[in-house]
């Protein structure tokens, strides 16, 4: 694992050389990509760190998204908005993500899980757009911290009761008395807020709307996946208890997914619309993880990767529109096809990914989740039907309103897109559509 951690620490030394950091992260993502030729259950072991299939995929996603973040945040360098500090904050965030996804000890996992919150908060407060970013940062901090404290207590209780905090050695808790139920809820809630589950999702749209493009891309691309990854690791201990509550999580998520989809159809703020659509996708992931089927877990991992690439690309597009028009409102930013015709293709390709159409990863992931949910309960078909229909509806609404119509009169002309911007969009789209050819990697076969 040191071959991944040391380059990130060394890149912090080059905080004043933007191109060097970009190149370094590109090389690091290639290095991580070359590590996939393993058929072991665990590898790269050492210092209580190690990788298995899921953590490898998440680390690859993290370094790839961070590489794209640095390319797309060129405005920070151009306007000289503390670009050195910006690079250090992003690299520190990447380091904490590496530690989180490769930790083999629950306590180390918890510490690095919480550590990723600090650079995210600095990104929102330091490089956000409006004065409301302080409120958004506080929302995010307190939602996450309030639910993370019971998790710390539950991990210390595991240690106190004589069980091991090493993930592979943790024992399954078989009793289902009321103390175990409280213990289970206090452990699981931290990750459900991070995902976020419906009713605990209010911090996400606020954080997205106020965050800079880097904050939005990292938040959508990787930080939401921390919740899903954490559930996979923690539910190993609570399988017996969790099966009694599957109905609760699935019903809240499906109902919440439908309600948030309807909410998406009413959004005028582009970033807000993409943020709410993340909540819908993640509600499907919660369902897949909570019913303990192979199809469910596999579909959840594929949707997390697909959503990470697709949502990050859409936030990138929203930022390109914001840089030209000066507003995120769909009412002002409509008719973009007249001003940026070649960018319309990328809007279409990433919108197709967002509504889970072929040949994207999202399609395979959602089919797997639908299979797992319908085999668990036929009644869930009603919720899935509405979610699938409305996700296509609000994506088409976003695409058609942003591209068509009469454009804003005060805007005479603007750049149709730089090579750098097309490169970022291509790097989002390419893995999203090509990884479907190699799904045996994701499925762990």
C-alpha cells in the first residue's frame, strides 16, 4: 500500500507546480489500474492496510476522479485563488480516502472516514460560491458527526466485549435482543447519513450547491461511496439482526426515491437537480446492500462506480455552463445548443448515463438491483417502476431545458469549449461505457 500512499504525500511537495500534480495523479491512476491483475482475496497487505475487490475498485475511482478534479479546476489557478493550498487540501483528501478504503481495522477505518470530512469542509468554505456556504458546511459537518459518534461508541463496545476490531476476524453477532438492536442502529446510521438515505439527505443538496466544482465532483464521485463501502464492511457483524430490518430500509429508500424524483422535476437550479438525482441513485444502493443477496451487492458496487463517473461529469458540465453564463439557473442557462453546439453531445451522453440507458454501467447495476429486489419482494416492483420512470423524466427535463429554448439575451457569445474541458468529459464518459465489457472484475468472478 505504501506505493500508493507515498506518491500522494510526495505530490504535496509540488503544491506550486500545477502541471506536475496533474501528471503525477495521472501516473498514479495508471499505476492503480495496473494492479488489477490479482485473483487473491486480499493483497498489498501491510501496516493494517490491504485491498480486496471492492476496496480496489473504490481506490481506483478515487484517484481517477481526483485526477479529473485537478484538470477541471483550472479557474483556481488562473485567478490565483490560493492554488497551492487548494492542491494540498485535495491531495490530503485523496490520502484519507486511500486510508479509508484500504483499512483492515475498524478503528482505523473510522478515523480515516472522519478525516475525509475536514478537507471537504475546507473546500466548501474556502472555494465555495455564495455566503450560504457556511450554513451548507455546518449542515454537512453536524449531520455526519452527530451520527458518527454512536458508531465510535459501538466500535469501542466491540473492543470492550473482547471481540476483534480487525475486519476479517470480527465475529457475527447472533443474538437479536433489544441491546443488539440499539447497537446495530448506532453502527449503521453513520453510513446511511453519508450515503445519504432519504430523511437524512438534507445536507447533500446544500453542500453540492455551495461547493466549488472540485467539491461537487469529489462529493458525488467518491465521498457518497464511503457510506456504501462502510455498510459492506460493518454489516458482516450484524447479518442476523439486519435481516429483521431489511423491510424498513427498503421501504424508506423506495418511497424516498420516488418522492425525491418528483422533487427533481421541480428544480430550477441545475446543481440542485443533479444533487437530488444522486439521492435517488443511492436509495437503490441502500436497498441492494440491505437485502444480503449476491445480485444486490454486485449491483450496488456497479451503480456506485457508474454514478460516481456520471454524476461527477454532470457537475463538471454544470460548472462549464456556470463559468460562461454566470448562473446555475435553468431559466437563464437554457438554449445552450445555440451557444455551445459541440457541448450538446456531452450533455446527451452523460444524461443517458444518468437515466441508466445502454451501454452504461448504470444500466447493468440497476438491472442487478431490480432483480435482487424483485426476488426479495414482488411488491417492491411498484417503487422500482416509479423510480425508473421518473429518473428518465427528470434527466430528459434537465437535458431539454438546458439545451433547447431561447437563450439568455444578454449573452452574445461564449467559448464552445476548450480541449481541456472535452478531455475531462471524455475521461468521465469512456470508463462509464467501456467498463461494461469487463464486468467480471466488478462481480469478483
